[in-house]
């Protein structure tokens, strides 16, 4: 009996020694990467990573057990500073964690941090975006910090599992984007990214103060003038005239002066304008946009929404700001609906 006990203790001693030595031969950290080519434009793909409420529906780990995983999102929800936490009480491998965006460069790169709370593991994640003729190329690289000596076994046991999860996450993203045929419907006060094509406008030029009521009166007059010209002189049918647009080239809040062009989109570049009506172009490019749901007296709320969003997320804006209305009512009490756009510097 004593001999058996001695053998058992000797084996136990060898296991302890092995357990102390084994981590020396294991990796100090986990480094994995995955890439994918998608047929969607870069602005759509970037938004899936930059907007954490999108990311939480398909991203790393959080969707592995969506029934038992609770996700909490924290302001600003998009861009630098946005974060989410996840918690799964039933699956220790998923456990608790945190994802936070540390840096966001529009349509180019996102740098994020992932914390696996259960294991005390910190990861950095770099996501790169490249626009292709046929869509978008993305590459995701994840690296953990160097583990303490006895945590190296985590790397050995979980490296392959994390690689599979990362690959599967990108597959789920591809499926989601393939089903996404229409732009996301934004709520009032939210902003999003979009690729805007060149727009030709037939317009009347206005130079006024920045007062919303004065701008509104001038817009009514300008829209009416251009509308009548398109019908009477260019033989447009009322059904063929598209949504009215106001395009600002100057909005000086210090001197309280504004320059803007109000009119309608046209496709015929051979149109010969008259003395009061001009043919201008809004250039194409990446833009941020937000929905309009307001009255004449609060006409510029959408501009301030986009200004604030740009400042909060470190986005540089060009001078091109415009509003596209579904209609433009005559009463100050009637509701105006549409979208506002700001071209950005990439």
C-alpha cells in the first residue's frame, strides 16, 4: 500500500513539474487574422464595424450564443469611443467581455480593444478597408497582449477556436450584407454614411442672413420660380420633377450670412438657363447624412446634427452641405421631411 502511495506521489510530482515547465514551450500570445472580399461598397462595410449596434448582431463571440448572451451598448454607439459589453452566464467560454473602438478613420481603418473579463485577457484588433472596383476588401487582425507565464495555456487552447469564430463572423457579415438591399432607415438625430453620385441642379441663387425664417421664404420663392420655368419653358411634366434641393456654399454663423442655391435635379446637360436660373453641380463623394423631420422655423437643425456628429467622431467636412426635401410646405406649421447631406474629407 505504501509503495502504491509513493508511486502516486511521484506521478503527482511529475505532473506538477510538467505543469510548471509546459508553459515555457507554449505561445506567449495569440495572433490571428482573416480577410474577405465583399461585393458591397466600402461605406456599407465600414458602417457594419463602425456602428456597434450593427457589429453586435454578427461580430466576434457576441453572436455565438445569442439567446443567452446579453449585450449592452454605450454612447456614442458609432466611431471613436463607442463600446459594448457582453455577458453570458451559461457559457464560460463566451463569458463576459468588452469591445471598444479606440480609433476610426472613415472607410480606411478601425482600431479596437477587446477584453475577455473571465480570463483577464486584453486584445487589440485592427480592421483595414480597401475599396475595390467590384466591392470591398477587408482584413481583420487580432493580437492579445503577452500572457503571464501560466496564462499561456489559454493561447494554446483557444487560438484555433478564436480563428474559427473570426472566420465565421465574416461569413455572417457577408450573409447579412447580401440581404441588405436598401439603406438603413435612420431615426431622427442619427447619422450614417453614404456614397453620393454627382447631382445636376437647375437653381436660383440666394444670399441672405442665416435666419431660418428668411431662408425658408427665399426657398419657397426659388422653388416656385424653377418649377414654373421647368414646366413652361422646358416642357417638364409635374410628375417628372424630382424632390427639391437646397445647396449651401456658404454658411457664416459669425457674420450671419448664407449663400445657397435652391432648385430641382435635372438630367439634361444641354439646358440653357436664363438670367435668374443657373445650372450647377453637386460633386460626388463620401457623405454623412441624417433624416429631416422639422418645420420651416427649425430648417437648419439637420445641419447642426451633422456638424455635431462630425466633431464627436473626428470627421472633416467639406463645404458641400445640402438638403433634399420630399416636399416643401408653405405653412410654418407644416412638417418638412427629407434628408440632409455633408460631403466629407477622407
